[in-house]
């Protein structure tokens, strides 16, 4: 990548059901980032509307063509002149579920890539904490690499982080930067988040921009971990947003992607192999 550098930002918020307030806060941070020379800004998973309503989650789902937040995000990118990764929005689908969809928006306000979350969060945690994302979300089936001019970006969302083969495919397809908008629970985040984010960077020799939500609802039941991270291809944490709303920024030296992949060329060392299951020795 020569001496190409790009200034990036991860914007971490405490999203609620007040979509207008969430959007206003996020947009103000994006404008601040642009004023400080940021060229690529990333938002969290469901950062514009997220909370419990009745027995389930309220995510502000609409059709893509009529989604007012997406329209405003396109206008924001055009006004600020930066690349904007939207985090994810809830997009209505024909089967009655939604797509958990991330968009890449150019400085001209054009949507240049879409990614639907592939791996869905169907888990049972300790303390009767259970999630069934597949009840309401339709999974995607395509890995996506977006071109943002100075770099190529592999787009993923939250639970995808536990499936390293996806990130390997993105890196092999030319991704220099991997994005992971998320709303990790505090329970899983405190145990796994830093390890997983750094692992995906190290395994692929890529920069990782992992942008999360933070905070909890009024009842303390919906707890998000925060700690948005910017991590180098060598696994070093350049910035950690901690547990509160805020913004982290860093200048990425894209030459370090090539350096890491030359020093540890694991992406070129795949081998075919079979799983061997030894049979028990017959009794004599």
C-alpha cells in the first residue's frame, strides 16, 4: 500500500428507543470527526434505535427505500465529505422478518455496498439470559468487501466475529480493514470481546474497527459492553473507547497490512487435510 494513510473514527453510543435523539447525537460526533480530518467513520450495530418494547426488541425497522435514517445518513456523508459505515439498520423484508444490514456510503452520499449479517445470535447464557435473533432476523448469505478509495473494507456485524473463516475470506479478497459494528452483551463482552477483536486482526493481518454500543436500559436488563476498538494488523490496540459514549480516532498506516502479511504469511499457507477419528483398538 506504499505510504498511504487514512484517519478513521469509531463512534460509540448508548442507543435507546428515541431514534431522533440517537441520530442527533451520532451525527454530531460524525461532524466533529470530519472537522478533525477523519476520512472514514464507523457507527455501531443498531445505533440509531435499540431497546426492549413489550416482549421483544424495537429496532426501528423500515423498507430500505423509505428508511428516513438512511436518507439522512446519505445526506450527512455528502455534507461532511467522508466515507460512512452506518453500523447496521433494521431493514424490513418480504418474509416478515428483518435484515440486520450495514451500508457503506461514499462522500458523494451514494450507497456503494450493503452487507446483511450472516451469523445470528441464538444463544443461552448463564442466568436465564437468552437471545434468539433468528426469530426476527433473516440471515445474509454473501461476504462483502467495499472499496473506499484508499483501502478495501471487509464488512461484518457483531456475532460474525466468532466465525474466523469469514474474516479470512475477506482478507484473501483484498480487505485491508475489517469493520465489526456490534451491540455485545456485557457478559460476553467482558469475557471475549478484546480477545476476539485482536484475534481477527492477527489472523488476517488486517486493521479492525470494532464499534460497539454501551450502557443499559432503565431496568438494567439490556446491558451492552462498549469498548469500541481500533486494532492494528499486529494485534496492538490503538484506541479503546471504554464503557461510556464517545469517539475514538486513529491514523492507519496501510503499509502495515502488507508488513504483517509478509512477516506471517498465514493467508498463503492453507493446506487440505482430513479429519482422522481413530477407532478403538479391538480387545485382544
